[in-house]
C-alpha cells in the first residue's frame, strides 16, 4: 500500500462519529482530517478535543486533501450525502444501515460505479469474536449437517431516546441491530440461498418503529436461522446456538467461549430413565462421556481496524473491498422482506443470490 496515509473526514460527531475519530487518531493507514457536525455544541466539543472542525459539509467536499468521508449521520441522510460526496470525488464509508431501501442503495451503487469512487458500509460486527467463532464451527462440519442456528441480542432499555426511535429517520431495531445480525448470519451460512423469511416485529415501548423482532430465515437444505433482537428483556438467552445432526454449539454471551458437544455413539444401549418433574423419561435422559465428546473453543483474536485497512488498500487497488455492493444489497433485500412479512403476517419468498 502507498506509504501516505489516507485522510478521513468524519461527518457527524456523535456516538459512532466519536468511535471512528478515536480509531483514526491511532490508525496505521489513515489520519483524521477533521469532523463536521450541524450542532454547534458538538463542534465546540471537537475543538476542545483538539480536532479540526469543518464549518459545513461543503467545506469538507472542497478540501482536496480529504480522501475518504465517513458518514455517521441519521440513516435517511446516508444516500444524499454519499452521492454528493462521490460526485465531488470522495470515497465514502457509510455507517449502517447503508440506507432505508434497495432503490436508494442502487442509486448509491450506480454513483460509485459511474464516478469510480469506493463506496462501502462500516459493517464492523464482522469482526465480533463470537461471530467469527460460530462461522468457524459451521464451516468445520464438526456438528454434521446443520439444521438450525439462533442469534440473539437482548437488552432492557428500549430504543435510545433519539432519532433511532423515529420512522422518518430510519429508526427501529431491524435497521439498527438487524442489519448486523443478518449480515453475520449470511456470513455464517455462506453456502446456501434463502428461500423465504418470516418476521414478527415488537412494539412494546415504541409504536412508531419496531423495538424488537423475531426473524426466521429459511435456507435451502432445511436450515432455519432465527435472529432475535429485544429491548425489553431483563433475562437474556444465549448469544448463539447452533444445532447439527451430530452435535450442538453454544456461546452464552459475547465474551464467553463456545461449548461444543458432539455425538460419538448414537446406539446407546440400556438408557436409564430419569425423573423430570412429575414423570420419567428416556428421551430426555442426559448422555455420558461414553457417547459424547465435549470441548471448549476459545474466542479468536480480531482487529476491527482491519476494515479501514481494507478500505485504504482497496482504494489503492491492492485488495478487493471486503464489504461488497452485492452483500449490501442482499442484506437490504432481506430487511425489506422482513418488513413485508410483518405487514402480511405471513412468510415472504425471496429471490436470493449468494454473494
């Protein structure tokens, strides 16, 4: 890669904008050109933190030294700002979700192809260690034919009291957390097309947008993936659970290793019934070490700044960008099908292409 660092301007100095700024200040491939925000109090905070502040979006576009714009603004602004930036000769990283419809996304992709500027989305949770471990377990085949995967994120604080709770800004949990978990699930199940989806949205503390949802993805080969997000859960279920014909894997929480149990002998003789509540059962009797193997797999080490490294190298033509346009469109179409399924109260078929 070229020795000169790419100069990045961060648009929006809120929570995620601040996250990007901190990483750019210590980056080995990029440097912070400055920030831009419509709120004076955020601009003042940036000045107090010793950052260069652009007084307008147009001022950022006019700065010829800026190579990349990172858009950390409300969702409905991603498309117009990304298009304007690419038209001005800037490469663009958008925060997720990329935008609010596949039609808008296609306009962004078309602009990228026409201008020759890189355009991608900050899918940072591709570097979550728990996701990477489940992806590894699926690909290994050690569970046998996988027929079920569950991915959950649950909390009890509702939707944050900002634009994320407003429909006009592209709020709601499908567009906030769903975009991450769908992207992860499509990364785990890399080898199958989706046949249909079924989604039910929650409106427990917010009636304008979904504040939780349960989304089932029905893949070819009789594999069902359940994605669940909740903001009114005071007891959380496991983060990941994978079921195969020959074993199961569980990651209870983000920070915990995976527990993997595999069967080594199906033909167990003389199963001893166990008492469960007010009855006996052989079916649910636990197995012992004669018929199963149990192991613990450690979370892998990852570095989320590999995203920026890839973007910079892709701009220089040294790598292909990791988060591709086709992947963005696939996730967007799954989200649109989820909204449509919730409206209809029925499964929705999807024309899927593995990418």
